[in-house]
C-alpha cells in the first residue's frame, strides 16, 4: 500500500478527525485513523533516529544510539501534537521551538580541550536527527527519510574527504609534513592517555591539532593526535612515544609522518 502524505491532505484530515473542542464538548473521542498516522510518524522518527545514532554509537561519540533516537521521537511527538491541536500554524511554531531547544542540547556536547574543539559534529548530528523527526511528525515521511540519508552521508562519505583536506598544507608552493602521534590504550583509561599526550606535546611546544579516537579490538582504543606544527624533531617524538609506552595503561605508542606536495 502506497502512502502519500501531502500537507493539504494531512491538514484536512486533522481538522476533520480532531476538530477544536467547543465549550459544550466535555468528552474526548478516539479516532483510529489519526492514531495510525501518529504511530507511523513516531515509528519512522524512531527508526531514522536510531539509524543515525547507530553510526554515532559505533564511533563512540557523545550522542549515540539512544540520544539520537530520543531526539527524533521527541521532535516528531511535539510536531504531531501541534498538528492535532492547531494544524500547520501550530506545527510551524512548535518546529521553531524544537530547533532552538535542540540547539541548547547540542551546545552541551561541545567541549574545548586545549586548542582543539570537539563535539561540533555531534551537535550538528543531533540537529539533523531533530529535523528528521520533525518531518516525520508532520507526516512528511519522504522528507524525513531524505534528511536521515543525508545526515548519514555527511558522517560517513565525507569523513575521508575531511581527513584529506586536514592534511593538505595551506601553502601549495611548498611541501609540508604532517606529524601524527598514535597511542593504543585501554578504553577505560583513554582520558588519562589523552591528558598525558596533551601534557607531553605542550612541554615539547608542539601544538595539538585534530584528535581522533577509534575502537581497537574489544577493550582498547587508538588515539591519533595530529600536530599543528609542520616541522618536528624525530628524537623528541621518539622520547614522547617512549614516555607514553612506559605507562601501564598504554599498550603501544608510535609516531609517523606524511609528506604532502
């Protein structure tokens, strides 16, 4: 069965199924068709939010599976409620509140660690989940699906492009070297490992740039710290790696370099 959700059809159905109650009306009635629409809208928001959150959970980001699913379902529920009560006019106001509310939620995921700011992508992903949920709540299932697809594409397909751009020097006339410090530590101790990396690099006067954390095996993570400096002493980097390896919670530490023309 093919579902066609158009704004005029949805508005007319809500107005017919759920008219505004008059002062004389003191009872509530149940409309199965409206319930079915709400169920489909919230289920779609739940599935799309879970799909977005699954990708975040695999990469061990702050807002994972449950957070994105809840944001999408919450946005869909608020928009669906507004559609029932006031039609498109009420839904428009609720969507505006959802956007600002998710903005505050996303701001809580942004953290500044030294010169590195983390969490911007997580905040934007939450915003995308809310958009998909709001579309689902309004009955625009095709728009909700497209929103979820493009959010997932931004987090997966654009990742290698971003990594490539980050390693490209600003001055194309000269070759530059990108230095990376890689550390494999226990997952439970990754914060201690990152703090030690930051301290050692700061002592060596090597500014820390991008930091990427990826799962490594069952209980470990691999921390890849990219230096902002394009020139570094190999002996100093070897000493830093040796100091890191001496820690009981760090299993391996090494550095590498890549030359970009």
